[in-house]
C-alpha cells in the first residue's frame, strides 16, 4: 500500500476535480489520524479552506460534499480546536 500525503489530496479539493476521486475513499483517507498528524499547519489550513469553499458554494452538490468532508475532518483534534471550526459551523447553518 502506498503512502498518501496531504499534498496528493489537496489538488482534488477544488471544484469538479473532486469527482475524479471516489468520495468514500477520500473520506477514508481523511479519517486517518496519520494523514492529519503528518501534515503541516499550511496544509491543514489549505484543507480547511478548501472544505469551507465547498460549504459556501451555491451548488447543492458541492455543499453536500462539504458537509461530508467537514464531518470527517472534525474528528481530528488538530482541526476541531482550530479557528476553522467556528467558520465551518457558520457555513453549515447558512
């Protein structure tokens, strides 16, 4: 099994590029603590920003994907204690 790092995932979290991946596989990867722990702060900020873009989208399908992504990444303490969590909550409520 090859090692996946955040740099290989981030390019797919932009608009329709996400449809190039199987969503369940992506969610499984993002649920792995080792992926989050091996990522630096810049990568985590980029991840959170890209997820937030899906949540803010006017496209219903993107918003649905954003809710799935935020549910998984907020399982990690590194994410849940960040400032991004409050932004996620605001965009989930909108």
